[in-house]
C-alpha cells in the first residue's frame, strides 16, 4: 500500500511536535542520544538546556508547519506514484536547513563554560 504524500507530511509534523515537546519543557538531561547535539550544548548544563529549549521551539514550529502544509496541500498533492511525489515531499523538508542554521547560530552565542 502506498501512503499519500499529505499523510506522510502530517506524520512528519506530528513526529516533530512529539519529539520537540520534551526539549521545550527542558526535561531531557544531557545525553548523547536525544536532543540537540552540537558541541556548545555539551559545554555546560545551562547550555544544554538553553540550546535544547531553543531548538525544541524551532522543531515545534517546523512540526506545525509540516502538519499545516500536509493538511492544506492535500488537494494539490500529486498521486503517490507520480514523478512529482518526491518533490512535493522534499520541498517542505528543506525548511529544516534554516532551522538547523539558527540553532547553530544560537549555540555559538552562548558562553563556553
């Protein structure tokens, strides 16, 4: 069974939202498996929570964007077996690039102690 592209986009949105909430709420302690893992985050507990809360908020916004994009674009989505289906899926995912760039820029502003 082939899953329609808007369902995939909404699923990515829901997953991003669910993964971002513990980060926003600052309940994930420093670890090497889950969270925003940039060098600056491991400099201190304060940096870990600041960077993860900020990154979690951006990831939450991305999740809401993907959910809205999938829902609002459902009438415009190509069929799953169309050559345009990967394009319709990948284009909104490109919005993750500025999210990661903003997280890295934020992390560079924090003190390294």
